[in-house]
């Protein structure tokens, strides 16, 4: 019998289309304002940016939603947006599968001129998102797998599978964001029908 140490792992790459959700957040402008206030407050209470691939003038702690309650309403809205998008984007309704979504990480970042984010992904997160609170015209886009880009606009959200490679090139203009990672978890609602 072979042991895990004797297993040879061979990498592979498959080109595939991954769904990206874009949402206009005008109806929850009050929650965006609270999130923007939270970033300024966190910058005072937690001024040291964590080590990260985000090379911005400021980045709040990874679990900022646990440090400043003003981020919680936006987290709740993001979960609802993801659940509403799931049937079309990912071919499954989470409630009927007995699943829910949990925001495990939430952080803010303020990008000034020449700030950037190195290529990375958010595995093992199921979903990741960026909410644009501020985005000057001509600021750096969010680039996916070096092949496609989304030009941010204030008051929008972009959500994508956590395994998606992405980066932010050096920006010529200011952008302020809240980013989140979401994981599936067993829900307390209706369960999926039993097989058989």
C-alpha cells in the first residue's frame, strides 16, 4: 500500500470560464457609507497594515468586520447578493441545498497613486468580492488571469470564485475598497431532498 509521501502529484491547467457577478449597490448606499466610516476608524485604531500582497497606503486587519460593527450591514448585503446570484451564476440555490454563506474575512484598503496588488487568489474561499467605495476615473482595474479587466466604479461590487487569479496594477488614481471572502456552511434552513 502506498503512503501519501510516495504519491507523485502532477500539475495541470485547464482553461475554463468562471462566472463573475457585478452588482450596482445604489440601494444600499447607507451601508457603503458605514463601511467607508469603518475604514477611517480602523486606520486610527489599527494603523499597521498586515503583511499581504496588497501594497496600498493602508489595509485594515483581515477580520475587520469583527473589529468594527459598521462593516456588518455590508457583509449581510454581500451574502444576500451571493445567494440571489447563485442559481444563475453557479447553478444552485443555496437554501434548497441546506447551505448558507459566511463572511470569514473582511478588510478595507486605500490605494493611492502607484499602489498595487500582486497576482494572487483567495483559495480556499468559495467566493471573494470587492466593493468599490471610491474609484477615481482612470484608477487601476481589477485584472483576472492577465486576460480580462474590470474598471471599477464607485458603488459597485464584483464577486468571483475564490480560486480566480487576480491582481491590481499600479494605480494612477485613488481607489477605496472593502474585500471579503465567503465560505459555504451548513445552513439551518430547509435541507436538500434525500437521494434514493
